[in-house]
């Protein structure tokens, strides 16, 4: 996130790993599920172990924060396991919200209970799998890899089609969002990219932006 980047840009280089370690340690004391890879929590969701919706979103925010801090502070880590954790937790939270909403609507309007959607939706593991594959595919632009990986982890044939569909849509959405952010950054950049390209030239010492005669005049 831009806020984390701005904060760590003003921090001395030698102090960044120390600050990142302290913050992650404090968060880990109260929310230990966000430490390390988070595979235990993810496997629990795949085994239909229900977690309260509020705690799921707490895990989501905490994992996102600690991952961003680790990346900004230079700590050893990556984005592969966090993407699976974030996607699985987000999918499980979405399942709980939809399930509770449909249950509440059916209580208020009993006549709607005859519709198939109110008879029940897919289980928690399916939503967690689709969420994990979607985030992984959006992050690495690899929908087929994400689909096959989650399929190999669970061996659930029933969810392979929605898994591949969600991974494909997530990868496409990631490309569109990244392109839009790049264009917005170029529009906000005070330097004209076209003018800059025409002014860059190579010398024996490297690449210069302004011609030597301009430097001499100054």
C-alpha cells in the first residue's frame, strides 16, 4: 500500500528490518495465525472448519498488513503463501456473509424458501478454494497454474470448473487494473514521457538526461 511505502521511505535503511520484525512480532502475539505460511488455517478451511466472519476479516487485515510491512522492510518472505491465505480467508468470509444473508431472507420471507438458491449454497471449502485460486491467479497472472495447484491440493472434482472460471476472470481483472494504474501514474507524472524519451541519450559514462551543451551553458 502507498501508506506503508511512504512510511518506510523515511526510515533509515538499517532500521527497516528491525521495525518490520517488531511489528510482525506484536501482531503475531495476538493473532498467531498470520505468522509463517498460514497453511494450518487454510487446511482447516478446506476441511470445512468454520471460523466466525468477524475473525476471518481480522485475519485478512492482519495478514495483509504484515505482508506489506515485511515486503517494505526487506524481511525474507514472498507473496505466494500469503496470496493463498488471503484468498482462502476472503472466500470463506464471503461464504459466511452470503449464507447468513440467505438464511435471514428466508426467515423474513418464507415463501422464497422454495427457490433453489435458498435451499443451500456450496460448502465452505469450495468458496475457500475459489478465493485462494483467484487471488493467486490475479497476483501472478497464472490462472491455469492456480487452478491446477488448488485442484491437486484438494482433489475435489466438483469445483474444478468454477475454480478455472474464477482464476481466469481474476487474472484478466488483474491485467486491467494494472494497466489502469500505470496509465494513471503516467498522467500524474509531471515529466512528459514522450519528451523524456527524446531527451535520453547514451554516453560513455552512462545515460544522461540533458545534453552536454545545456550543462555547459548552465
